[in-house]
C-alpha cells in the first residue's frame, strides 16, 4: 500500500509541475461544453421560434392555393414570400438566397373541383341517386406542386417539408370530396352532413418523475456527452507522461526498485481517476450554476448524483486503461499524442457524442457498440433522461470496468515481454 501511495504521489507531483497541461485538462472541456451547448440551444430556439422564409409562386389563384398559404402561415414555422415568376424563385433557391420555393400549378382549384364532382356524380349514379345523362367524361391531367430546395439543404428538412405539404394537400382533397357529396345530397349549403375534423390524432407521452413531466433539453444531452469526451481526453497527457518516463530514464530507475509495473500503473490510475472526477464535478457545476446564468436550461441532478458519480468513476477507469495501454506501447511523444487525440475523436464519433447513433448507417450502429464512450453515454442518458436505477446501468458500467481490466492487463503483459527480451 505504501508503494502504491508513493507512486500516486509521484504522479501528483508530475501533474502539478505542468501548470499549462493542467489548465488545458480542466479549462478546455469547460470552454468546449459551454460553446457547443450555446450553439445547439440557439439553433434549437431559432428553429422553434423564428420563421423560415418560403418563396411561393401562385399560378392557381384559387381556393386550394389560398388554403395552402393559410396552412403555411398558421404553422408558425414558415414565412410566405409571394413571387410572380417560377424562374425567379428557382434562381433564388438554387443560388442559396432561399432554402425553399413552392410553385402551385395553374387551374389546380378548378380542375380538382371538376374532377371530384365528376367522381361523386359517377358514384351517386351507380346507386341510383343521380340521373344518368351519359355525358362524356372529361380527362384531367394530374397536377404537380413543385418544390425547389437549396442544394445545401439538409435531407431531414426536405423530408419534413415534403411530409407537411403532402399532409396539407391530402386534407384539402378530403375536404373537397366531403363538400362535393354534401352539395349533391342536400340543397341547403349551410347544413353540415359530414364532420371533416380529423378523427385520429397524435399525442406525445413524456416520461414523468413524481408526476412532473420530464422534457429533455440541450443541456441534458451535452453535459454527459462532452464530460465523457473530456474524461477520455486524459489519455493524451497520461500516455505522454509514460513515454517521457521511458525516454528520460525515470522508468529504468523505478525498475531498479522492488516495485512491480502493476504498482506503477496503480499510482497513475489513482491520480488520473481523481482528475476525471474533478472534471466531472466541474462539468456538473457548469450545468447547474453557469448555464442558467447565461440563459440556458438548468441541469437537473436532484436525486441522481450517486449514480452519476458511479458512471463517471467507471468511465474514468475505462479512459485510464486506454491511456495506460497507449503509454506502454508508444515509444515517443510524437507517437502517443497524435494517435491518442485522433483515437479519442474516433471513439467520440462512434459513441454518439457528435451524431446520434440511431441516424448512423447500420454498419456504423453495429460498430458503435464497441466504443466505450457509447457505453458511458448510454449509462449517463439512463440516469439523466430515463431515471434508471443502479441495476439498470450495471451492463454499461460492467463493460467499462472490463475494458479497464483488459487494457491494463494487455499493458502489463506487453511490458513484461518487452523487458524480458
């Protein structure tokens, strides 16, 4: 035990002598989490509160186009800007001045009404409710509402707009059919025979905690994600310090003493685990106190702190295990620093820190299951968003602990074989 404490004290002295490195280790993640959360929260507010300008070319000038314009305005998402020429709208969109243009075809309202009336009369005549006149049926060409998108527009935005327009057009057609039937059946235009309101609707059911609805926000997603990124980034200074010990002869002097490599790694683990937990506490303090002061949602940690510390503890162990392995294998700082930083970025990308796992291709989703950041992120989300118990996060923290054990054992075995030679 005395040797382990001595080894930990040696690591503590190394860290405290590198003030610049310590500053980067603590300040960089704080700046990162504040910046990313501000950007994402402002983006969310701009989408939900501001309106997206839409160019509209109305060649119909009828009831259908009026209904489309009213529906777009009532959505509180779009701001309709009317233009007269389709070419002008197309040029503005394709040059990036606007994201979207809608072109309503000519005679859309009149042709839709004639087509529906013709179909209704044909149906009623088959039931004997309409006198058959054997008039030749007119043929109508299907109408197309054209959508022009900026080439840089995201695919998700395109789909959401298409779905909204399609839903609006379908509702217009349905109401037109009801109206045509009503006009044929009754002579009183004020009499309502059909109920045109939607019978089926959607209701989002949100999780509750003590009868209080839990609404996820940008802070609850960003704090755990970037906390993990900061924790795993310690593999860079950890591996560099190990490489320096080997290159400066410190490790040789340690080997002349009756100290096992396991004890040396144990001292590093104790100190760097403390660093990880301090990083975690700073992140929580930022979410609880700083974010509300700058207009962001408050991070709610009430009743969750014990489980959050458990997740942070095992995530720190996983990061340290990876750093110990990298520091054991690398021979120069030039090998460990770039590889460590790049590898953390790759693990973050795979783990869902930047892009949610569910939007990744199927192959990448399967690959994300091997990222320790994904295990830690899921455990944090279980606590923050799903109100999970300790037993429910056991699978994730078990994987993190096994990752630490495996990487540390590989480092020890590699070091013994290298020194044996």
